[in-house]
C-alpha cells in the first residue's frame, strides 16, 4: 500500500488501498484542527467508494467537534458555491475524471476557495501525526462532539446560482445534449438547462457506482458527438465525474476543448469590455495556437503551472476575470471560485444565442491548433525522474530541434505515478516522432509502461 498524499488537487489514490477510511478519518480530524471552523460542507460524486470515504471523513470532523453539512451527490463547484454562500470550508470526495476504482478528497478553504499551500502543508503534517498515533491527543466528548446534518435540499441553492448567471429562459430554442459522465452532475444538469428554456437530451445519467467516466464525459466525448448528430442538436456539453470541467461539441459533431472555449469567451468578454486588464490566465498545457490567436485578438496571456489552483491564484492576484485549462476547467472569477462545467456550458450557450450563430461558425478560425501529442507514462522509479540527466538532455535537444515552431512539456503528475509528455509541432509526423523518442528515453531510465 502506498500512502495517499497531497498533490495538485488534494489527496487521490486507489480507494481502500492508497486512500482508506482510516486516512479519510484522520484527514477529517487534521483539517478540523487546522481550519478551526464550527462547520464544514461535504459533497461527493457517484463512485462506489464515495459513501464509505465520505462517512469516514465526516466522522473525523465531528470527532473534533466540527458539525458536518452533508449535501450528498453534487458537483465540486456546487460544494464550492455553497461554501462561498455560507462562508464555510468544505470537502469533496471525488477523483474527478479518474476511473472509478480511484477516489480522492479535496479540501476547500472558507468561502469555497482552494487551500493556500501553507494551509495544505499544515493539514498534511497533522494528517501524518494522526496516522502515526491516532490516540495521541484528547478529543471532545459529550456535547463537544460535532453533529452530521444531511441537507440534500441545498442543491436548489446551487441551481439558483447557475440560473442567475444569465437571463430568464435565456436558452429558449436551443436543443442541447448533456453528458453527465454518470457522475455528480446527474442530479442537476437537466434541471438547470430545462429551466433556462433549452430542449435537453441527457446521456450517461445512470450512475451505478462503477461506471463513472467509463467511455463517456469530457475525457471520452465520442458518445456525445454521436448523440448530438443523432438528435440534431445545436450543442453538446460533456462534463467529467465531478462536473468541474467541460468539453463542448458543435452541431457538426466537432469537439472543442478548453483552449477553444477560453478563446471564444476571451474575445466575447473583450468585446463587452468585461475582460479585466484584457488578460486571460492559462496553464503551460495550452496550445501554442491559443497564444498566437490571443495575440492577434489583442488579449494578453498569463501562463501558470498545471492545475486550476494556479489559475485561480493568478486571477485573484491581479483581479482578473477569466482563466482555465485546455482540459476544460474554465474559471469565471466573477461567478465561481473553481472551474464549473455547467456554468461554462450555460455561458457558452448564451454566447451562441447572443451572437445569433451556431457554435461551429463562432469557433471557425478562432484559433489554429498546432498538432499536439500527449502521452502518459506510468513509471516505476518516480524519484529517479528529477535526477535523470539523460531525460533532461533529451528534452533540451528536442526543444532545440523544434525552435519556435513547437513546444515540449515533460512533467510529473500531481496525482498519479505518471510522467506526462506533451509535444507540439508544426506537423503531426514531427510531433509523433519527438514524442516517441522522449517516451523511449523515459522508459529506459525509469521503467514502466505507456497508458
């Protein structure tokens, strides 16, 4: 067993192995001690292990005298929104887009924001103390024990929050297919879109506990593209397991990732003079074509490391309004503290209505994507990555060969024992060749396999 530890998005690992009820219990206790809040909001996605880990996490909080408001199955951004409304910290039991055997716990600060790194470090340190000696300190007794309060009806507050982002019946006349990924959006997606006037077809909305993200959702939009064509829909919205990211499909079945969506929103907000400082924040994963398109549109781009935490920090540091990731996390800072797939989908549909054009026409020519190859290498010797001079040399040589007509990013995953290799080049064969060469070097140095 490998102990789950904090990465770029909380604690994540194989449920009941790397992430056990004992760890969840200790994490609840640790977070209670560091955050020092009288109450906390907990939500989860639809994984089989969710109720087990959620119960253990809640037990940890209440054992330290903190009341738990359990909202059940709701998207991560819904929990964040409720935390913002109530001024409370929160936690989400979810592994987002990961396959169903995994699970995770993401702790949110008061107001639904990402935890500051020093706070996260303090929780992790306390977690390891408690795991090493669970009985090493006194806990509240009698009336000092916290209470678990089930409040699934808080879903309606999140629904109202989404509806307030656009005008009443703003999506009247649109036919939309939404893919819930058998995940946390299942209880709310259709309700919200229909309340805004759209005609809605829903797929992947039958969670069994074991089918979350399985060949559906934002990481597998093929099923949605087929459904959009079948239903002759105007728009397809593919969410992931915890509904904090979105990939869209236009009426022709073409898939549009986060880079395209952020480019569309940036141009639209700039036209309305609502793009703060005419600047958008993206991560190092965004396509080189995105950067060139934004330069042509007069929009400045700030680049940060991978992870919506870094995007949010940059947005708040400069009071900016829009940022996100190629994977589909889009943060509208005036409306949310995290990526919100449903909010993004609503605002995208509203943009279509206001422009009076189909999404395919809006996206046509907005940016020219450089061919990009992305490979995940599951390695045996993760610690050897930083020390490998051979890998570093191979990357430098490949960057020199590409010059200004491409980019290379080789990085460790923040949530898995994986090295991710991303290569952009002027043509597909070059991107494929350089990617293969780098992967061969990584496998030779660290062992493992390509996913």
